[in-house]
């Protein structure tokens, strides 16, 4: 099965963090990018978010972060040479309920390169929810290529600035079948202990 078709997500939320002035908000974003710290039981990963190019996706992600949604979820799917995916299941493989999906912002000029973070989704381009993945290779085939279901791409909304060694460690962990998944699940739980916005 094509890797892009296997990227799936269960749910999402569109938490729009409104601004009194889009101009000032854009300038503030440029002046001080928002970064988050993903703390796992295998180490910490720092991700800088690109609200200028993926505003709705970043707002959605930060809504989950600030609510504590990701705390205690897992990286449930890891594939060497491809990506690590998480943020939607508990260690006992219960799907966490979320809100409505968000619009796909893959046509933003950001490519699925090694170290970038993007939203997981179903075959429906506008189905991204809470789950995300971090690319461990340059996955150009996931990029936007046209206004069709096949070319819609997967929306990149930031990149790892520190802790890529942790990502590489996670993707190298032995995997197998577990819960509802027939493969690619880490045999040792990779827990997302917390995700917090850095000051």
C-alpha cells in the first residue's frame, strides 16, 4: 500500500486563536516564532512552528498542546526511512476523541523534508485532526502537487530545531503488531509525556 495512503488520523480540532490584527500577528510571528518541546520517554524534541505559512494548522496544533491533549499519548507508528507518527492514541490503544477536522494547508511552499513536522490525515485532504508525524527522510511524494485528492499533499507546519537524534532513536526501535495495527508499532511504548509551548 502506498505510504501516503497509509498515513491516517482519527480526529482533529480547529481551535482558531483569533487576532485583533492579522498584520500585527504576522509581524509578531516573524519576530518571534513559536516553538514547542515534545518530551518523550526517549528524550526531548524541540519544534519550531511556522504560523506564517500554515496559520490554521499551527492554531489547531497549539490548541491541542495548550489543552494537554497530547500528554500521555504515544508514537504508535514508526517506519525507518519514512516517518514517526503519533498524538492520537493512549498506550492501551484507545483513540482520543477530538473535534472537527481542519482544512489542508499543504499548498504553502513547505516540503516534507527530513526533520519537518506535518499533519496526518485520511485519504480526504481536509481530514487532518490531532495526529502528526515527523519526517525522517525527504518524502517529496507527500508534498502538494495539484488540486486533486492525489496531489493534495500533507501539510507541513514546522521543523525540528533540536532533538533529531531522539527522532532517529524512535524510528530505529523494533516494531511489530499491537492493538488494532498489524505492523509498525514500537514493541516498547514510545510515550509522549508532554508537549508544551516554550517561552
